[in-house]
C-alpha cells in the first residue's frame, strides 16, 4: 500500500477511536483502565474494532480480506496498542491463529476461516503445552487417525483467547514417535463438538494484560474430519515455526506502542512541571533522558520496519530477521521504559491518576513482547546457531551477492517502496548465512557519507559524526566473528549450547540494529516528513547502540540533545506517532493542563 494511503488509513482509525485522554471517546484510557482493574476481557473494544474492520487488514485479499502488505495490519495494531495492548494482543492472536491456514491451507479452507473471522468468530492458536513450553517436538496432544478424520486428545496451556475463542488451530502429534515430521495442524470449531469433549481451562491471572483471556483447553477424543487438516500430515512443525516467524515480527508493535504512550505522558509531565524555576524538560539531565528514550524508540522502529517488510522481501531470511526483532526490540524498550520512570517520578506508580495511570499499565503490558511466541533464549539460540554463517557472508560476500542485497535493502527500509506479494509459504526455517541488512551495510554507509557531504551546517557535521560511529559499530563484526571462531575451536561440540555464544548473538543484534538505522535514514530520507530525517537523531540513535558496548562513552553534546528535543517536541505537539511513519494521531482536546498535574 502506498505510504499516503496507509497514512490515510491510520488517520481514519485514529479519528474513529478519538483522543484516548478524552473519557467521551470510543476507546478512552479511563475505560481501558477499568477493564484492566477488573481483569475483564475487553469485549467492548474488540467488537468496536471488529465492526470498523481492523482485522480485515490482516486477512488475505485473495480470500476476501484486505491484507496486501503485512505492515498495514502491523501499523494498525500499533495504533490500537497505544491505547490498550490487551485489545491489540487479542486481535493479534486471532490473526496469528489464521496464519497456519494462510501458510498451508487450501483456498477453500482459507475462505471459510476468513468468512468466519469477518462474522465475529474468535480464534486461538493451540501450540504450547504446560510441560514443554518452546520444545514443540515434545508436545503430547495427539491426533489419532480414524475413519474420515482424526481424534484429538490432550491439553494446551497458556493459550491466548483459549476460553473466548470459538475456533482453534491445534498443533497435534500425528506420529506416536514424534520428531520433526511427527506433527500436524488442524482447525477445530468448538461449537460443533459434543458437550464435555472440550474442557476449557481456568484463566490465568497475569501481571500485565490483565484482561486478556490467557487460559487453555483439554480435548477428549474430539473428532475432526480429514478436511480439518492444514497442509500435509507431518508438516505441523514447519507450519508452527513459520507462524512463529510472523508472530515474532508483529509482536514488537506492542513494545513500540507501550513506549510511545509512556514517552508521551512523561513528556506531558516534563513540559508542564516546573521545578526550581524551570520545567523538568529544561533540566539538562532530564532532557537527555527524554531524548535518549526517543532515540531508543526510533532505533526499535527502524529494526521493526525492516523485520516486518522482510516477511515479503526476503522470506528466506526471516528466521534471522524475526529472531533479531523479537529479542532486541522488547529487551531494549524494557530498559527504555525504566528510564522514563526516572523522569516521571512517583507518578509512574499511580494506578488511578486521570492522566498518568495509563503509564503503569503500559509498563506491565510491555513484557509480553519479550516472552510470547518464543522468549529471549529461544530467539538468541536461533541466531546463535546461524551466527558463524551470517558473519562469514557479511565479511566475504562477493560483488553480485552485495548488489542483490543492496537492491533488497532499498525496499526493506524504504517506506515509500512497493512490496512484493506476501507469500508466507515461502518463508524458510534457516537463512543459509544471509542477512541483507549486514551484507548491504557498507553501501548504505557510503551513501550516508555522500549525504553528509551534500548537507549544510550542523546537519553536515552530525551526519559525518553519525557515519563515523556507524563505521565503528559495523567494524565490530570483525571482533564478533573472530571470537565466534575461537569459541568454536575451543569448545568443540559444546559450542552450540555455550553461554558465550548467546552473548555473541546479542552483539550480532546490535550490529543488525546499527545497520537498520543507517538503512532507514538513507533509503527513507526522501519520503519522510519534516522534521525528519534528522542527522542529530541518527547520531543519538547510534550512540545509544554504541553504549551497549561502551556504556560510559558519549559521542553527542548539548547541541545534539537540543536538536533531538526539537524533533521530539514537534512530533508531540503536532500529534504524530513517534515513528518514521509519523502517522497523524487523534487530536488531543483541551483540559490537559489540570489533568496532568
């Protein structure tokens, strides 16, 4: 979808939902917090958004939905999640429960599910089990072959929408021996099962997303026809892993939105609160804290931009891109939120303040992006097992490989570039040593240096300094590669499970993030609206990444901080999303001054 069309769609959703600080709007923070306090499922908001057609943009156009590009649904969910991550998560669960069918289902199966979802049917993705967590090849729920179909028996636990869903996508063992080819995926309509054959497990009470239905179900020889099988028998593990790749890319939106809201209300406080004769935002330490949080958010935005687009541009590489974004973005933004808490002070701890109470909910809701659909360890392991090949290709790729990567990078990080058709069945489970963000990074760095030469005044200096910091960060790949090789030689067979390898995978994520920031700047610069692009912001983004390696060294000064503060204030006062997309948000009404005291 062209950028202007996506911007218009975002504007229409924001206009429909209204200012969340206005209790009279359709989805106000006051009501969101009421549901959270009561731990009630937000039927009101789910139904409101269903009626508006939000889920249609996550369902394939070929079978009756409106989805062309994955980033459409991703960005709409961001706008929902900035109000309530619980409602957004409920929506994501239904769309992800459809993913197995999108990956492997027949046209008839897809059309039936799209039609059911559009008529209000909620779905759950029955994947995890109480005793096995992320170890999918140990799952015990079985599908026993019988005349005309299968009998499903077993339990799934910690399943989003497990009780409220009418339909289930179920990952089941079809071969008693298990193993990679021993599982399949089935669709089950709970409403068509005999009474008592589907036992809904109790809802689990949670620290965050308190209103979400996180429960499970137990099946007792529930019959499903052969037509309920998605794809081939034995294809279940592949389908589940490809579904998780999509989930990992999309769920970063929850973390982005939580920090957007947290930063927004913290900025309200800092701009309105006077201490010792000046506003909090004019105190140098507090100002730096604010702009650093903004820079972190924009780093995460760049990483997410590439990861979501990678699902369409480089589906064969999504095992890496999805794991990087799933590890890096929530981990980074949890630290960012802690930094916001310092600025907001005691108000971050208040549950019923008319303006700031939403902050503590976002603080509690954000961590779901860290553990849902593969936790930190799972994603770092996936990167670690491919690390040697990724680093080798990035260092040794020939001219032809780099040329292809550079063409793709322009689409991956160019927000005005058209995307190829989304074909989730083309996603692969291993990247074969390719990560175009790193392979194309030298060309992007060279282009950044050319842009610096064309710039004037302070912008030229900031871009030149940004290019130097980016070069330093990207050169760190040589050290990571050297230590990876030495670790393998030293540990032998123990290398793949070593803690040191996981730490090296974390450093790789920093390299990918640095490349994403540079790519986003050079490939989206012409499509961004004032006050972006900003050389000062890019420099601060790269400094924030560099401080993961050198935590006590700064490369920015007060002039950079002041310029980034100008950008941040502009976006906030103009009611624009803190993102390279800068989507227009619902205009904030009057009366904020008294409410935010």
